[in-house]
C-alpha cells in the first residue's frame, strides 16, 4: 500500500489518493506477498523442492562457483518462480483481487490478465530474474522474504503505475459470443 501511495502521490501527482486502488495493493501485499510467497519460497522451494538450497547459500563464493549442482538449483528456483509461479498463479490472482475489489467480475479479471500478461511478464523478468538470481544465490532462507520485500517496494510502484488505475475492456477483443456478452455486461456505460 505504501508503494501505491508513493506512486499516486509523487509519480502521478495526485492530490487525492484513490483509496480503492490503495486497498487493492494493501490486501495484495498482506495476503499474497506476505503469506503465499512466504509459503512458496520458504516451505515449497526450500524444504520440499530444493532442500540443498540452504546449504548452497551458506557456501563462500569460491565454493559456489565450483558447485555446478548448486548453480543448477538456483536456476531451477528462478525458472519456477519467474516462468511458472508468476504467469500461472501470481498475475491471475492479482487481477482477480484487483477486479473484485473494484466491483468487477472474475471473468473480467481473467480477461484483463490475458490482455496484459505478456507485458506484465516482460516487465517482471527485467527486474525479478536478476533479483531472484541474487536472492536464491546469496540470501539465507530466512532472508529471502525480506529481500523480496525490499525489491518489491520498487516493483510495486511500477505495477501500481502500470496497472493501478481501473481498466476497461474493449468488447471487440473477445472472440466468442459468450465472452462478448459477458464483456458487455461488465463494460461501463
């Protein structure tokens, strides 16, 4: 919520804060970033999928450079986070939360995700692939979420700027007649 406030006030120059928009980022940060990502990084990745990750980050740099298996584990973690977790879980859930708080529908949230996912992922990867390479290579497991929180404060400003404002859908972009009918029912008049 703080990143969205900064974006609205200082980047966009708003005199009045869009409280509903700020609520989207508050709920998103509290539930997803604080809860879901903690579970993914510290429980699923570190304990279940990549149990050797903690030992790798404890090694000195010279040992890390010689540890090909450890480097591969870092690449696997970053790949799963950036190319599976974010496109398949993170962004669809973000658009659902945003749309429901704004008074829209699940179908409209899904369409907004489909419309924006390529640009969202390209933006995400520019920031988060290098950040997560550092995180998964050097941060102890307990420090992963604090590291993500620091990087996320800047990234959330960017997402707030890109996707914070309410977005309307163009009905002509939908292929099926059922989808077009749903889009017309949620489109502003």
